[in-house]
C-alpha cells in the first residue's frame, strides 16, 4: 500500500511537472497593437486565442511599423506583431529574417492591403460602361462637387497622408481638371469618411481614393476602378509617390502585403502556438465587416474580437486544433 501511495505521488508530481512545462512553453507573451483598426482587432483576437486556447499570459503593447521592427529585431520584444505591413521596410525585414532574428507567420490579410479609386456600386450598376477611372472621368455629371455644382469632384486623402501625394499626382496625370473635375482635399479623416456617407445617404455619385480593409468598405458597397495600366514600381518610386512630381504618368496602386511577425526567440519556444500564427488569415471583406460593426456600435477592439469569435466560428476554427477550439468556445 505504501509503495502504491508513493507511486501515486510520484505520478502526480510528474503530471504536474509536465503540465507546468507545457504552460511554460507558451508562458508570457507580448503582442504589438498597431495604430490602424484591422491590426488592433487582430492583436486582441490573438490575445484571446492564446490565453483561452493555449494557456498563455498575454500583454498588449502599443506598436508602429518602424519602432516595432527595430525593437523586435534588436531587443527581441515584443514577441508578436499580429499585422505588419512589409512594403515600406522590406530590405530591413528580409535581413532580420535571414539572420533568424524574426520569423514570418501567416499573411494575415489574404487579399493584401488594397488601395485605389472607388465609386459607389449603385453608380457602377446604373452605368455599366464605367469600368475604369478614365471611364468615370467621362461622366462629370455623375460626381458633383457639392461646393460648386458646375464642377465635378475627386476626393483626396487628408494632408500628410501618403495617399494625398499619389492621388494628386494621378489627378494631374489624368488631366482630370480639364475634364471638369476639382480635387477635394479632405481636412480630416472624419471629413473624408463623411463625404462617402453623404453620397450614400443622398444617392449621389462619389469618386476618389480609398483603401481596404476599413470600416467604410465594410459599411458601404463600393466598387474599385482600374487605371488601365499595371502597377509600375519604378515610376511609383520616382514620381507617383513624390510630392508635386513634374511629369506624373498614369499608374496603378500597388497591393501591400501584411504578415504576422514573430521574434526568433519566441518562435523557438512557441510550440503549437506557432502553427496557429502560421495559419491565421482573413480576407478583406471579413475584417471590413468586423470594422464596420465596431464603428456602428462604438465598441472597443476586445469586443470586436469577441464579435468575430461569436459570428465567424466556421473560419477561425480552421486555424486551430479541435481541442483548442473547444476551449475557446467554452470560454465565450
């Protein structure tokens, strides 16, 4: 009996040691929350999955592209950047990955980050001949300037945004002013979004720059128009993205990629968590719908992540093993 009791205690201790080792395999994790909406929700979603599904202890820290890359590559913190846009820092990122300081996970935005000029879908449906930006510019009567009814309008980004420069250069490359259009520079991001909301409320045309994934694209049915030419990166770097470029040419916007990044040290100890971070990916329509729900209801990122968990189980349950998914569902 004494031998049995001793064996029982040893087995219990061994089990506890294994459980403790498994927990330590995830342990404390830090996740960078970038400043834009889709990335902030992704960080909150990852926190929930890692805590409820894998038993991690997660801290969210503020992040931004350049400082987060420098910190992850240099000091090994934070452990994860849930949504990291790679285009602006590709040489530095490639070097850090080659050196093993960083590890690339899933391409979280499956469609990439999409930029371009848009019109409302109700305008596109009523005018099937409008397939490109050039086609839209043939119909100034459909896109009235609310401040000057004799002119049409192309809406630009707020000042100091990179898209303000590219949109202004493309406006000049297309000779849009000669076709009766005025370039409307938005004073603030809210003014920019409100111009779209007014167009849909009043059922009038709107033409201008926008991007996805965003709450606006999730809320309003917009159609992106092409420019009739492929993206030319050399031209983009030399002129399209340069303020007041002397001789801009028509150019299509690039598609930016966004990946999940991990430090090499975290990837080495992450265990099964790394499989999740290499699998988790959503399309722009899905995350735009979540952003629209968040905006309409005035919710924070944590509740937006819960909304996704409660309403998109068919999608997120594919990213994790069944037993982990059951833990997450049980916690909701």
